[in-house]
C-alpha cells in the first residue's frame, strides 16, 4: 500500500515538473515568435525609409544632415541583433524620422506630393504594427520573466538554462512629441 502511495506521489511530482517545463518552453517559443514578428515589421520599416529619403531629397535639397542621419541610424538598426541593441538603434532612427517629418513641414510642395503622402501613410501604418508587435512581445517576456523568477519554477528554469529576456522598450525621449516650428 505504501508503495502505491509513493508511486502516486512521484507521478504527481513528475506531472507538475513536466507541466512547469512545458510552460517555460511555450513562453520561450512565443517570445521567439513575437520577436520574429517585430523583426519582420522593422525590416518593412527599413525598406520604406530609402524611398522616403529619396522623395524628400528631391524637394529638400538643403537638409543633407537630416538625410545622412537617417541613413546612418537605419544602417545601425539593421545591424543590431539583440532586443536591447535594436531598441536603442530603433529609438535613434525614430528620432531621425521625426526630424525628417518636421523638416517636411517647411516644404509645402513636398507635403502635397502624392508619393510622399503614400510613403508617410505606409510608414505610419508600419509604426503602428511595430507598436502592437512590441506590446505583445513585451507581454510574453513579462510572463516568461515572471515564471523564471517564481518559485518553484525558478529552480527548474535554472536547471534547464532558461534566462530572463530583455524588454523591447521605447526611450522616454521617443515618447515626446516633436515640436514643429514654422
């Protein structure tokens, strides 16, 4: 009788351990998938930027520094590999794009350009999709990090090499609106 009870307890413990492990794996896979979604949207954003720059270049000849910054920050963003590195690079790129749109305010013929308007709309839609993907990724990372740090899952996570992940965060400066002056 004692053997049956002991076997039952061992089976329950095994089921709990398997369940905790599978929960960690599920969150890790969801995190990888969410990061992939962000990466796809960032690539789309990076592909739109050269077209936008070329359109602006035709109208805003005197804004060479702004256009060079965009090219530099786009290159850095494309080369970043970690969520933390991507976040820093993308925040710099976002700031440069805000400067570009602020510059565009000084060129009425550019703002009236159909190509510029379409590119601006596509970029705006992409930015919104990136924000949604970022929110989802951060939610998954929050859940994974919470599970990794919670007892008793933290013991299992440590044994199997599960590590906390970095959030994909927006810098405080990126949350502020750009002041457009005429």
